[in-house]
C-alpha cells in the first residue's frame, strides 16, 4: 500500500481541538512508508519528576500510527481506530523536543501494524520504542 499524497498542512489540520494539539504533536515529514512527527518536552508532556511522561510517548505512538493509517485507507468508506499500543521507555528527556519515526510494518485489509521509535530531538538518542495495532472499521 502507498500513502495518499496529502500536504503536511492538511495532516496537521486534523489535530485541531484534539489531544495532539494540546500536546503540541506536529507531523513534519511523510515518506513512502514512514511518518515523522515532533512533540515538545515541556509542562504539557512532563511527569511530576520533570521528565517526558510515558503516557505522552504512548499518545505520540498512537497519533503517528493513526495518521499513517488514514493515509492508507479511503476515509469515506472506513476509519482507523487504535486497537493496542505498547511502549518501552529506554531513556529520559527533560526539555526540548522528541522526534518520532513511525514505519508501517503490516498494512492488511482490517489491521495495520506500526513500529514507532522516539528520539531525543537534540541528541538523536533513542528514548522510547513502541508498536501500534490499528483496526480498520467499515463505515456504516
């Protein structure tokens, strides 16, 4: 499957009035089989100890996979929903931003599988790796 050609402005417009807007998640690049997004590490995404919150990382993983799946399907006939997300946190970030790269692993008719790696935007050090399973639901 190949992504539909959609501008970054159109992709990011979907974030209006959502968790993605609140967390500052922004899609910055779309390739043939991958999506790159950024998210600030600040008061919106910190946990009480001042580090990037694991839940914010999980939200970033789910956001990227969902964005990607919308580019693979006909939204007039079906829509994507997150079925399962997992995240392994391997490092901490206190400030700046993170960059996440999501790659489609499997694009079936009813399920998509995404691998997402999150890196410190300054050092490019891996801080989290995760997977998202997306279910494709027919519109009724």
